[in-house]
C-alpha cells in the first residue's frame, strides 16, 4: 500500500518523475481511426460468414462476437470523449459521434458531461456512475441466484432499459448539455437513413439479427459486468484508488473487455493516454515500486 499521507495527485506526479511516460501521451490519428474501422470490418465479416454458413450455433457465436464489437464502439466513443481518437477536435468528435456513439444509441455530447464528472469525483455522491449503481442489482458480492437472474434478463434483451437508465445518470446534479438544432437533425437523419436504407433494400432482418439482437443482449450484459468490475469490491482501497485493472487472456479481451478497457487503473491515472498505449504503461508501472503500489490488479472479472 502506498503512503496514505501522499496525496493521489502527488503520487501521480512522483510516478511521472520516476518513469518516462511522455511518449505514451502521443495521439496517433491513424491508430484511432483504424481502431474504429477495424470494429466495423469485423462486424461485417462476422455477419457475412454467419449468413453464408448459417446454423443456429454459428448465429449464437456471431451474436456474442458482434455484441462485443458494439461494446468496443462504445469504448471508442469513450476515447473520443477524452479527445484520444484524433488531435483534430472536429475529426475526433465526428468519428466519435457518427461511427461510435450513434450506432449504440448514445449521444457523445451527453455522455461526455457525465463521464468527466465520474473521473473528477470517483466513487462519491457526485460521481454519476456511482450514484446510478446504488441499486442492489448493481452491487457485488450478490447471491448466485440473483446473479443468474440478471444474466438471463440481460441476455433476453429485457435488461436494456435498466442499463440505459443507469447509463443516463439522471440522479446526478450534472445536467446534460442542450443539443443544437443542427445536432438533433443530424442524429435523427442518421437513424432515418440507416433504417430506411435497410428497409428499402429489403434487408431489415439483417439489421434485426446483426444489430438489435447482439446489442440488446450480449453488449448489455458485458457492459454491465465491466462497469461493476471496474470500481466495485475494492472499498478497502483509498477512495481515489478504488479502480481495478484486470489481466484478461486474449479471448476475454476479445469478447468481454475490448480496446484495453480492463487497464482501468492506468486509464484513471492517466486519462490522456490513448487506449492502445495502456498495456505498455501498465508494464512500466508494475516495474516501478510506487507505480506497482498504485494499481489494484485482478486476474478476471469473477
């Protein structure tokens, strides 16, 4: 445990003095945009293969895989909120909104207000994520019967409304920014064009099978699981350190915690470092005494 007399900000400053991390703050636009393109290509390939070799078992695997890709898009929106997709703010915001946030029914503008408050007031009554998860169904440990009930509810799609309620953080004092008329028109037009396009070409079933079903089932389950695991069950840590880094294997990273989101201690310590550099930052920290004492590491989400 780090010296309790050393403030969190002082500790971060000391870590930055003892470890060379400056190169990891560099934002590479091509990597950010490639990350977004990569997820959409994977979605299209998975849907194509499933349609080509269709079988109910293949479809279930596809739902899990594509559902994780939609979570990845949400996490790339999270990158955009921190300005990490591109140094160009306009490019960063357009990519984050149109290609990451809107497809998963989120407004990046609204999410940004809530999420930055989460960073500023971690696990306090001013933290939108913390106050939104006061319900017993969002707290661990819990009875296995309740856990299984939640899993079934999420996988059936009926848990999506509760997830959106928690994500909205309506109980928080922070107010959502008023969207301009231009923004509202652009967002509504996006949905009309996408939905209209699928209907016009008689492909609405593809939208149902490869967007709606994965999104309301697997995406919601793993997003809920991730959000709980990141900051719960470590109340013995100092308030500002109640964050968990989880060392997953490749399959878990692919299907449960894409885009290095499981390096969550590192993200909260250095929110201006892009996700593709977090594994390298983690290695630097674990090889430094103060860095190692400043992160809480788990092997999995269970």
